[in-house]
C-alpha cells in the first residue's frame, strides 16, 4: 500500500525487506517491482520513500521502521546510515556470512548456470573491526551536512571536512569522527591533521575548482607494526608541504615511513605520480608464514592481511602442487600468490599489467631467496600468446586473480588452448567469475568452491574455485563458444 500527496515523493507503507542484494542494499518487492533499499536488514518491515524509478526496479530509503528484524544488531559507528563504507554493520555477522555465501550460489546458478559441488562454508574473518591495513581520507571544502546543519545560517557552517566521499556524490565528503576500519593511530592522524590544518590556515581541496593545499592522506599499516603515511598535496607550495610534513614527522605520531605526493591533476589517482620519501623507511613489511613482502606507497596488497593469508593458503591447497609443476599466475600484482606457492612448484610465471607491481614482485622474490619465479609486465591479452607459452613452458596449473571485471574473453581462450590440468580462479566478484566459468565449463569441472570474507560489514566476498580438466574436454566447442 502506498500514499502520495501532490508534490511529494511516493511512500510505500509497511513493506517487508526480503533479501540482501547488490552493492550492499537490501531488497523489497511491491507489485512485482523490485526495490533496492540501503541500511535495512532482511526481516525489517518499514515505510519506503521511492527516490528513483527505473524501468525494472525502484530505489528507495526507509523513512520509518515498524518492526525490526531479528537479524539486526546495533551499529557501533556513529556515521552508519550516511557513510557508505559499512552498509551491513546493522546486520548480525553470522547473517552477513549467510548472505555472502548465498551471493556466490545465486551467481553460480543464475548467471553461470553452472554445475558445482556443495559450496564449502565461508571462511569468517576472526576480527570484524579495525581489520584494514590501508585507508585513504579526503580533504574537502564541501562537507556533507546533516538535516539540522542545513537549517543553520550558511555563515555559521564550517564546510571543511576530512573523511570519506558520500556514495554517488563526487563533491561531498563526510567529516569522520571515528572510523572502525583501521586500528590506531589512523584516527589520531586524521584528527590531528585536521586540527593542525585549521589552526594554521591551510586550505582544504575544492574538487569543483581544483584548488587547495591539502588533498588526501593515505595511512598504511602492516602486521609487523610498520606505519606508512602518504600525504597528497593539491599545490606544489614547498612552504606548506614542509610545514605539514614536519608536523607528521614530529613527536605526535610514530610513523616509520613518511611520503608526500603533489597531485595537480583533475583526478585523485596517484599511481602515475612520484611519491617523495620525506623520512624513514621506503616500505612497509608484511609477514606471511616464513615470507616477507615489501609494500611501497603505490604497491597493491590485500587490505585485510589476516584474511589474505587465509586466501593464499586456500589457493595453494587447491593448486595441489607436488614440486614438479609449471604454474602461471595471471594478474599477479606484486607477486604475493606467485611467491607464496613458489616453494611447491618447479617454476612460477607471473603476468601483470602494472609495471611497477612487477618490479615489486621481483623484489619480493629476491628478499625471500626465491629463484624459480619470473615476472612479465603487459596487457594479459597481448602477453599470454601461444609463442609466450612455447617459450616459458606449458602450464600444469593456472592461478588467475583478475580485477572485478573478470577475464577478457581472449584470456579465457588462451587458457582453453593451454589446457592446464587445474585452474584456481580467485575472484573478488562472483558475478563475473560465474560468467567466466561458464565459458570454461565444457572443458573443466568445478571441484571445489570456497568463499572467504575479506571485508566484514560490507557485501563484498572473495571466492576461490578449483577447476580440473575433464577426461574428454569439449575444447573445440568451448573455443567456438568463446569466439562467438
């Protein structure tokens, strides 16, 4: 039942939330129309204001909850409901795990139409707060205002913020008081920086006009106790830079690696810029079993160190290595998986698009005394050719860990042509993983599926899948299917 007064949005009354859906939003239905609603929990009964109408679905916001679900818990963060970082924080953790596992099975059934064994129970994160080893905060002159603040005089509003972007709004940043994603001194550094900037009249970044001294700050910690801070400036004002860097290098914080970057571009990406070491070590060190990994200011490393180790152990176990295999590690990044499995293989070949990541991978092999890895930089489609395979050896096992978009069809084609005995597919997006697996299904059988929770209080789930070559693979038919 709904009500709508002239000039007001449509409000649907007493609607039951029935499921958890994409992008951390929950799902309701009204007259066969799907409604996506954030910050509610399956089992809630609420009034929903429709904020957007699409052809096949609505988007809404809960304006009143009549009955609370038994799956609910009280969120610990005061920013819950505004900040979009932890949309599931109001849901019991065991229920979060249930819906993440369901997400994998739904995608495998509905998108991939796959035959697969019973999915193994999801690997829960042992900690659900302060689990991230990297956070990036944004300085902004366009602070997100609450409804109460909107009713104040504009001259009374402090519009400077240091925090996170509001979802879907490029120019609005919520000023964070306390974040529960990264351990201290992450919050202390952010709050200290903001106080210092305000006291010294330093300008926050105006993303609409591309002006301002202070743009971003990135905090990285490690499981060995290292702490790296990368300060990003919007101007090359050396007086301002020196003032801020000396503050960070002082006695207020114990920072082991302190960098700065000058970014005067019209986007926040710093991967194409040069970080300048101001003080301390050039890198953090992460420890995994008996291996050490160097993490520089631009290095990619899984942001949940504890669960990354779990993920890599599963990948190594699924690979079933005996010491004689040639392993290809596709989308190797900084070579963490390649180096992690190297002691169990004859040779590991890593391929990665980002050249600085390949340099990190080579360094990580060197510092761990690993001599049976080789890394190559370039577009996967262009590197992984029949000539490359002929030169580097036919893979017995392929490990692939692509970005969220999954693998290019030509990469799937190359894998089918290479015909490894086993494929271990690590994915941060079960939807694109299911799509790719459907292209491999004629030649490979899914033998095991293991979800891993890397990001508690979010909808994100990692999934590891083991595939084995069928006794009579339909390679020709599969190649045709991919080419078509």
